[in-house]
C-alpha cells in the first residue's frame, strides 16, 4: 500500500509542477543560491577569502546540472521530450515542404498497400467460406474429365 501512495504522491507533485513551474524554479534558484552563499561564507571564514568563490564553485559542482536533475524529478520527462520532438518535426516539415510531400506520399502508399494486402489475405485465406455445410471432397482426380 505504501508503494501505491508513494506513486500517487509523485504523480501529484509532478502535476503540481506543471502549473507552478515558474514559482518552483524561483524557489530552486533561491535555495541553490542560499547553499552556495553559505558554503562561500564557510570558505571565507577559513582564511580563503580570495579563493572562496572559486573553492565554493568547485565544491558545489555544476549548478545547471543540479537544476536539470531537479526538473527531471519534478516533471514528466518522457512526455516533455516527446512534445519537443513533435514541435521540432513540425518545424522541419514546414521548412522543407518537398520532403514533407515525399514523406506523406510514401507513408500513404505504404499504409494503403499494407491494408489492401491484409484485406485480400484475410478474405481469401483466413476467413472460412460462408457455407453452412462445406463439401467433404470437391476435387476431381487428375486426368479424369467429368461431363455433366
């Protein structure tokens, strides 16, 4: 049960992030700046005031990476990347209308041909014949001509 509630909680936080992203971004920037300034004060108190900023940056690591990792935990990363890919594809299609036409025609022909072949095979080979009682033997022996 705890696993289900944890998942629901994560989903809820991610949904809230979608509506409050600006505020949460500001809060994250303030928190990271607070930690950076505290670390710089600690480094400055040890007599390293000239190198305090450099040492703080070295100790804290890449702040942009920390922000991106926080965003990854807060958001639906797969859906956001999918949306970015769709927007990029539409932009490229708009810039290259010739390629768009060739791609659309190729897809239409491929999908149409596949659907036609499936329909044909389905009707001829897969579905049973619409007979109530199919004959048991309806073949003639080879070489024998049957006249009626």
